[in-house]
């Protein structure tokens, strides 16, 4: 059964006098090519309650539609990418933390509390609350998951035009059988993560 995200966390914080609460999530930790992307979103309480879901529960077309709605109604939002080269240099966890910090720092409206998906991405100098499976349960985190995923997908479609043999428009950098065969045939592209283990 699919979980529907709610504004329960945000509402509780607002009752405590917190004015701005941001949800944060990332996309792209698992692929072997392309960036890791993070998004931060501050939503009006109750906004798009019937539309927002964990990005993984929406089709690509529906994610794009809801992403537009989120951008239109958000109090503020920001997206940040950290590229494959940085991922190889500092590892995927640290690169993801960098993406999270960049997107939060890019918000014009500064959140007093950040609700963040997972356990390991808290920012040391901010008031963060980690929520395991937050993208499935917390509306602002689910909204961030949609913006992160759609922004990264758009970038991977651009890379697909530059490197058509890898079909990044279809696999988004994940190691599908088709993608693996393309690597065997053509070698690695400039955007592949060389620090990731790929059994050829």
C-alpha cells in the first residue's frame, strides 16, 4: 500500500512558532554516471496535498507536471548539482552532503528548520531533523524529491544528446543491461563515475 505524505511535521513545527520549514531530498546517489542532485523546498502549509507523492511513486510525466506546480506555489525552492568528478574525488556521501548544503544555502528565504530524508545528510550548523523514508511521509520532503529527480533527469537528457550511445535519456545513468553493454562497446564517457565499481 502506498503511503501518502502529510504536513504533520510541518504543522507541528509551525505551532511551535517556526515560520519557515524546508524539506530536502536528493536524487542520483546510485547511478554510475552524472551528478548527484539535491533540492530544498519551502511549501505553504497544505499546498498540493492531493498531488505530492514520493517521486518514485510517480511516472516521469506526472513528476514533471507536479514539479511545475511545486515551483509555482513554493514559498522558495532551490536545486544544486554536484558533478561526477567531485563524486570521484570526495565520495558519493560527501558529494551528496555538498549538494544538500548548496541547495539550502541558495534559498532566498532562510528556513529555521530543515526536514531531511534519511539519516546521514544533516548539516552541522543548521537545525535539521532527519526523517527515515521522509520522502514517503513528509510533504515538503516529497516535494523536494520531485524537484531533485526532475532536475537531474533533465540534465541527463541533455547528456543523452551529447553522448547518445549511452541512452542516458532512458537509464538516467543507472546501470541497466543496455547501459552496461554500451560501456562495453564504447568505453566510459566523460561523465561516468570512475570510483564506482562496474563489472564489465
